[in-house]
C-alpha cells in the first residue's frame, strides 16, 4: 500500500501542478498573434511528445549525486510537469470561449476577473479535467523516468513489478502489484467521470476575445528557457562526451564500449521503426472507429492507464499459451504498444470527428459515400490536422516505449529505448556519448514532427 500511495501521490501532484501552471500559459497563448501562438506552441509540445525515459536521460546530468527518496520524488514530479505543462497550455488555448460570449458579458458589465472565473473557466473545465486525467495516467505509468531519476531510491508500483518479475522471478507478487496498479487507474477514471471530464480539441481556430495573461507570459518564458537549456545540454553533451560529436554518431553503428550491446543502436532503431508501423496500423483505425461513436467511451481510454510494464508482464505470462508463430516473434511488442496508443489517438480524434457536421455526413451518404469513400472524400479531409497529430503521437509514442519492450524485446529484437538505457547504465565516456547522440537525434525528430504539424495547419488555412 505504500507503493500504491507513492504512485498515486506522484501522479496526482504531477497532474495538479501541470494544470495549475498550464492554465495561465494557455490563456496567454490564446491572447498572442497566430504566428507567435503556433511557434511557441510547437516548442511547448516537444517535451510532451518525447518518451518519459528520454526526459529522464536529459535531466539526469542536472541531478545532484546525493539525494534521498523525498528529493527523488520531487525530481520525478518536476520532470512530469516539465513534460506536460505545454500540453495543458495547448488544451486551454484551443478551448477559449467564443468572442461573442465575452462581448455579451462585457456589455453586461462583467469585469475581467469575473469573465475569467465565472464564464471562461466553467466552460473550459471539462477539457482541462480530461487532459489532467491523461497527465495523471501517464505520470502513474512513467516507468523509464522513475528508473532513471529515482536511481533506486524511489520505488513505485511499476518498478516493483519489474523487480519482482525480472529479478526475483516472483510472478505472484508481480501480478498482485499489477492488480493494484490497475485499481489505481480505475480510481482515476471514476474520479474523472464523476467530475465531468470530457475530451476536447487540442487545436482550435475559434475567433476569441482572450485578453491573455501576464502571469502566463512570465511562466511561458520560464518554461521555454528551461526547454532550451535542457535540450541544449543534451546536444552539448553529445559533442563533449566521449570521443566527440562525429565519432559519437559514427559509434551508433557499433555496440558500445566493450561491446556491451547485443545489437547496434542503428539496428535497434530499425526494430523500433518496424514496430511503429505495425502499432500505427492497429491503433489509428481502431481509434478512428471508436471516435465516431455518439457517446464518449471511457473503456477506450482505460488501457492508457494500465502500465506498459503490466502489459509486458501479462503477455510474458500468456506467451506460453499463445500460438508459437506469435509468442516467439517481435510482433508481440507492437501489438502491446497499440493497446495504449489507441487511447492517445482517440483523445485527439474524438473531438475532431464529433465536430464534423451531421448535415455534411448525411448529404454524403445520400450521394453514396460509404466506408472508405466517406473517409477519403468527406471526413478525412475535414479532420486532416487532428489525424496527422494523432499519427505523430502514435509514432513518437511507439518509438519511445520502454516498459513493455523491457519484458518482451530481447536479443536481436531490442528497441532503441532499451539500448539507450543500457548505454547510460554502464560506465564509460564512449557509452554516454553514444547515448547523448541518440537522444539528440530523438529530440531532432520530435522537433521535425512538431514543425510538420505546424506547416499542416498553415496549409489548411491557405486552402480555406
């Protein structure tokens, strides 16, 4: 129960702090010009798109050598907040109140403070609670981050599941802890449903009358500075650690100092790309179909709160009962990854599909647009931006998945996060230099994805 309480505390505090900081930043974003909003939003979203273990790697060199479990928990919560504040701010910015409502309130004599807390906040609350639920679920299942920043001094349900299953071979204890972790997820969902959480758009183009937020501007500047400092530190370490920049990147084709890896970093990256394609082919169609239903399905969101470590453990136990053509292959990893990528895609696609006018769909049906035609000629073009965002989230989520892969990917099937963690957990400047070089590439890919999403938004506006 101490592990249960620690995991719940980390998740709840991470979500609450990210929401409190994200609200003024989101209001400030909404009050800026369109170009500024796009540019700042892109940078703020980069930490959210990166895998948790990679955030742990980037912050690890900043952590003091001497710390206890309390300070370790604070570091983990701080890392979660660093990852998710930009996401919360984007949710708030995309769900501002229409300008006509604010103008009507001004005509009735409402002050700025009253408009903010009596008109805006109540209407934004459902979306903020839904985003907060997502942050809490991610924070409760960030196995790689706890492993890197906890340094053995912070134990959560996830780390103990892995220890019981992989080190002690105590599957009964591991399964009992997995049930506790699932119970924690159910508690979060019950809480979210009881207070009215509802998925809302991440990218809105409404005409708003937001006056911005001075506090949000200050917090946004501090957050942007932190993002630049942290990520610049990774690039600097890729240059200065080990034999230097060129050799660190060249060494990615090798197996590290003293051949500590079973496969090279480049081969592991190819494994991750292969898993990504299969996971996306499963997750995106399922999320698309679920997002088209009239009622919000919390059952679709449920898998995101079950730890990848739990999935890995369950599939490891079941592998003996699965067909040999499946249990002994790499396919298990992307199948498991798709289970918790479906809810993430659903969170993005649900508001987008629901916003498509029923009149448009009914007219298309009368013209004979069914199934694939409805998707390619009617709904798909209308929700192209959210669809590309969902695809980007799935891609980066699969590439950076650590927990399930630690149970199911081994030998020549190891993924990029596994070999990166092995590199930082072994001494030697050559290994650390390789890890920082790989992390730099990961960050560059995330920046490219965010930039492509931003270009997509501009293209859509030009077409309109």
